């Protein structure tokens, strides 16, 4: 019995030792995806990706784990010991240590030049192997505010606030936050009641309550408020930048009620806030605030949320695969059992699919911001930035749970692995930047108003037409049939009344995104095979397409099913 216990503990020690010490160099799928998107430009940034991948695996991983322990979460500190109002949040010391590494990696400074999204998302993907880790929300909100200032703000506002956001020095930078939600509206932003009054000197004064204010320790807040006399609904909202501190160093007119006690993302401070005559600067025309927030802030967040979900899946795959190879049961490693291999195959295929669609969306954004995108690409970006956030967050929770299943009872222990923390964080990522229903209905409205479906079908068809590798043709036929079915389903939905359309919007969203991810997996497989890249992509794509896009597929009837599971188990 003692020898068995010692052997079991030795197996677990071997599991810990087998995990990668660099999240970038260990991820051949990510490297292939980046090579395809960045081409020769990858060589210039790869040293930073390697260095950051090592820091994320060896330093940030341990720091985030300690920071999330009970008793180490953020604390509200509204006043100094002398009674001075500071509205501050106190963090565990690891918070600033981690922040310095993140900002030093130029994750936000990279955004100074258009066309940096794929590279920036690669850095963010590496960071979010550690869950939200107290900083992913901050990085995301800051990236959205940078884009809003770059694209919409008047020159004087941009020059006053943008340099702080792009500053790579953690000791001197400012980061951003976005405060849109109010207690009475939630996703119904048009019901917002916070008011804005012009001061007559180009600045405004903001008054009212915001209900969910994440990254409350930020130096700059993007706030949606309704100018006096503006119309109701989203059309009457303006976007305003509220600095945390006034030019003389005094705290601006905001008052933190309390920090939110959240299920996940617990090392990032979220709060309820009252604004009372807070000094604010308009970001763009005050009658276009919601459009500015949606186009630049929310869309940035939705892209980054999806990339984070893909990274959560990748980390879950790492934990489950290494555990399966080290853990023995009934005389053999559990990695030898087909049901475990099936779980790993699910994790691989969904991780690859989320990575493919998210970096495709990032690539579209780069083309948009460098003026290279055509009309169809602009339409597909608008559609997929919403639907991709939806599907990756649904699959993210499913796949973290799948990995927990591989670990058995150990998977439920907070101190045993990162998986319980990832699972808790995923619940938050599912709701951030738009709930599932909101995103699916938004996509449906966008299709109806802008006929975005035409662009989607043309681009996906073109990708499928470009497939030439014999080993991919059968899978491509299944995806093409699913594409045709999605077209027919949309046509049928368009003929029905509003209630019917809304009832089936989520099923339509599933169909669109499964087709998109299946198509993108095959285009990546084609690219990798043609260049002689050692890749698991054809097997991963086949597993994904069989699961989701072949209605009559039965794995019990496929001779290659078990061999494919075994191959995927060996190719992580």
C-alpha cells in the first residue's frame, strides 16, 4: 500500500514536471497560425513572443495562483489613514509584479501602429493561459479605449490621454476601463440614465450610477452618458472619458460604493460607482457615443474575449493531456483508454477551432485598419466579431469542464490545478461584452439590415474552393453541405415573423460559426500540409467536422475513429 501511494505521488510529480515551461514554444499550432498570418514579419516579433511565453509559464502562472488564494483578493480603500478620499483598490504584491511583466512585453504599446492586432492577440493568448489573472480585463479595456481615442477622439483629447495608455512602463502608464452597464438596463444600454452636462469650456460633467465597473483601479474611464435634452435610447448616448484624477492630482467626482463579490475573475476589481459632477471629455461627437463604444470598445473586447477563451481551452488541454500521460489506473496510463483519448481529441479540435476563428477575426481587423479590406471582409468582420465571441465562450466552458473530467476528483480541487479557476473565470467571460442572447440577436439584426450573410457565404465558399489536398476533400464536402444548409435555414427564418426569428437566432448562430470554424480549420490544414509542417490539423479538423457538421455521422461506424483518437493523443 505504501509503495502504491509513493508511486501515485511520484506520478503526480512527473505530471507537474512534464508541463511546458514556455507557452509559446510548446504550442506548435499557435506558431503555425502566426506564420500563416504574419509571414516574414513573424521573425521580428518572435523573440518577444518566446520571452513572454516563458514569463507566462514560469512567473505569471505562479503569481496568479497565489494572488487568487482566499485573503489575497483586492480590497477597497476609499480613504487614507488621515481621512483623505482616494477611492483606491489595494492588491496583493503579485499584482504589480505581474503587471510590470505584461506592460514590458509591449502588449499595449504594440497598438500604436495599425495592423498589429494578430501580434497583439498572440501576446494576449499567451497571457490568458493563466486565466484572467488580474490583468486580462485591464489589458482588454485599455486596448478598446486606445482604439476609440485613435479612431474617434478630437486631437486635443487624443493628445492629452492616448500617450498614457500606450506607455509600456508599468510605473508610469495609465490603463483604461469601460463603464456602460446600469442597474436598470444591463444589456439594454438604451435605458441608461447617467447624465452629462456641458460645462461650456469643451468639458462635461457626469452624474449618476454605474452598476458594473470592472477594472475600477484604471486611470481613465470610458463612460456612456446621456447629454441633457438628448433623445431616449442608444441614439441619445454620448461617450466620455472620465480621468481618475484631475490635473491638480485630486480625485475626480466618482465614489466607489463597493467591490463586486464575483464567482470568477476575483483578482480583478469590479465595483459599483456613483459619479457626481465628474469632469469628463467627449470621445467623438456626443450624438454618436453608442456607435463609438460598440465599434471600437466593445468589438475590441469581444475579439480579445474570444482569444482568451481559446487560450483557456489550450491551457485546459495542457493540464488534461499531461495528466493523462502521467496518471495510471488499472495497470496502465489513462492516456491509453479510448474514452480519455476522446476527451483529449475534443479539447484539441475545439482549441484549434477557437484559435483559427479568433486569429482570422484579428487578421480581418488588421486588414480593416490598414485599408486592405474589401467590402465583403468588412461585412464578415462585423458579423464574426460578435458570433465568434459567442461560440468561443460557450465552447470554453464546455472544454474546461471536459478537462476537469479527465482529472476526476482531483479536477475539483482548487489547490491541485488551475482548472477550477479557469472554470470560474469562464462563467464571467461568457457574459462579458454581451450575453449569448444579445450577441446572437445582434448578428441577426446585422444580417437583416446589412445583408452580411451574402459576404459570409461568398468568403467561406471561396475558402472551400481553394482546398486542393486530397486528404481534405471529403471533409470539405461536408462543410460545403453544411454551408448550403445554413443558407437555406437563414432564408426560411427570414420569411417568418420577429418572434420566430428571435427564437431560432441562437441555432442560426451555432450553424454559422460551426461552418466558419470548420472552413478555417481546413484552410489552415491545407496551408500547413502544403508547406510540409508537422501538423495534427487534418485529424483535428476531421474530428471537429464529424462532431458538428455531419448530421448522420456515427463514430461507431467509422474504422478510423479509434486510430484518429490515438494519433491526436500523440500530437499535442
